[in-house]
């Protein structure tokens, strides 16, 4: 029976390693999920800041959301092609909101059997064992979780 595996991607090396690991799992169907958080303010990545230029203040410009969604879909497409070349059925999805909450909610709503994610995300904030998103997903996930370092 094919297992539905969710792989959250954020462009970090850790999420890419999680994707590579998921490709090695036998008899799986992958869903690649990118979560865009409009409250995500990172001075080193101005593209992810609020379009209003104020920390913690999201803008509700449809163009802003669409631009980031399009970029995420484009990044996912390369991984979808890689997976399909390896013979793994793969789809991608992009959602907006807080990462851990969206990952867990997506897993609940889409009958995900297994979540494979990186230890921490694109900011490379080092924590003793896990990044805050990975830790929250491990605690709240409705399915098995594999954290890839």
C-alpha cells in the first residue's frame, strides 16, 4: 500500500536533505509543501519581509501573495521533476500561515501517513536538537515524523 509522505520545503539545505531522504523511501507518494508566512520578517532576506516595510506587519496586497506563491511553485517544480524521474509520484502545494500549524493542519486534512522534514529552516537558527518548527511538528503531528539532519 502506497504511503502518503509530506515533505515541507523552505529552500534550506536541511529541507532539501529531507526531500532527498523521502525519495529513498519505498512505495511512497510525496506531497511537497511550502508554507509562506506573511509575518516572517528576516532582515537578511528582504523578499520575505512585509511589503509595508514594517516588522511583523503583513500586507494584504494580492500581488505580493501571488509573487511569493509563484516563486514557491517554481522552486517546487524542479523537485517534482526530480522525484518523477526517480519514479515517485509527487505533487506540490503552497499555503500561507505559520509553518508548524500549517504543516500539522495539512497532514490532518490530507490523510498524510508520514512527515519528513529538516531539523531547522532557512534561517539556520541553531537549537540544541531541533528547530522550533520541527519540534512543534513532532509534538503535534497526527502521523509519524522523521526529522532529517
